[in-house]
C-alpha cells in the first residue's frame, strides 16, 4: 500500500469521525433536554416523546457512523446503509424547508451535509475501498 493511499484512508476516517460528532452530540442533547434544546417550551407530551425518540435515533446513527471508522475500506455496505438513512433524513428536512420555511442556521447546515456532504463521503469511501481492494489483488 502506498503512502498516498494510507493518507487518504486516514483523512476519510478523520472526516467521518468529525462529522459523526454532530448526530452524537445533538442526539444526546435532544434526549436530555427534549424540545427545550431548540429554545421551545410548552410542547405537548406526545411531541416531547416524539422529539426524544428521534433524538435517540439520531444518536444511534452517529454512533453507527463511528463503527465504520476502523477498517473503513471494508465497511462499504454499512457505510452506504448509514448514508441512505442520513440522506432520507435530509430529504425529510428538505420537505420541511419547502413546506414550512427556512430553518435556522444549524438545521440548514445539517441539510447541506445530509444531501450534499454524505453523497460525497460515499464516493470517497468507494474510492478508498477500491484502492485497498486493488492493492490486495
């Protein structure tokens, strides 16, 4: 394996690690604080429950992204499944943007990452996987 391939793999691992911090931290805060995390008080109990449920899902997806980091060149199926889940969340966020209006900056950045950044990460991971597979052949 050449030095460039090793650096590219490590760079991908670092970027995925940094990106996965967002759903982990935001999901954890949503579990702890509920809708108050967004500065909203007085939500009905059912909406609080729903918000915390999705915060738990968000947290779990972030943790799952971290499981792709070791051996990232071999985790293509898991990586793509998580990418599809994240992209679908972005599509839901886009539907809200179209139907309800522009979200705050944090959610707008999430939308960009989910619909643009994640597909680019999929392409990058595929490149790393191909490079490593060809070095084994």
